[in-house]
């Protein structure tokens, strides 16, 4: 399905990224379209997988999840079966909030969130280094978060 995004679509998408709990009327007003058109367009954007999910963002500090780590991972080999096994494994690790296959000296970079260094150490040894496809890992601990957003820059196309 080929979908052409209009200015109204981009305004709607940007507004949803800022606050997905806005009412249909608020979203329609922001996008400059009727409430009915807004509802219909949102369904079309969901069907086209432009909108993939609506979710809630939590404050990790309020949940005592104050240790954030960027982990660079090197695989034992680069065969598809080894990479797939690792990626399936990572999908099941709730501590991993992001996983990217990357170019360069490492094969993957993970964002890991946990409640303590001790818990992270257990996670590293058991869940990452203990996996048969992992050769090595290097951890960089976040000292402070400078920027965090899930908002994509859709307004740049307006």
C-alpha cells in the first residue's frame, strides 16, 4: 500500500507523538481536518503501519531503574543462524530496551536498563556473555541523560 502523507497527516502524526491521549477533536483541530476525517485518517495510517503502536512512557527513576548501560556486543561468527539466535534471545530480555545491528568493530549495540550495578553484572554474565553466540561485550555506563525522545522529526517535511 503506497501512502502519500499530506501536511495534515504530518501535523496529526507530530501531535500524536507529543501526546497520544489527545481527543479526536483536539487532533482534528491541530491537523486542520474534521473529527471524522481525523478518525478515518488515523485508521489508514495504522493500516499502512505508519502508526505502529500507541504507548505510555514511564519515568525510570520513579521505578528505581537508574542504571542505564550501552553495551557493545561482538559475535563469535557472522553466520545468519548465529545472528538470528542472538536477536531472538535479545527479544526476550526485558532489560534490553533497544538493540541495533551496527557497522564497525562491534556487531550490536544494546541499551540496557536495570536497578543496580550488581543486577547489571548478573545480567551481563548470565544473559549476554552466557549466550553461545556472544564472543565479548563492552559496557559504557550513562552518567546522565542529556536528551531522550521517541519523537521523530516529521515536522521537517512541513
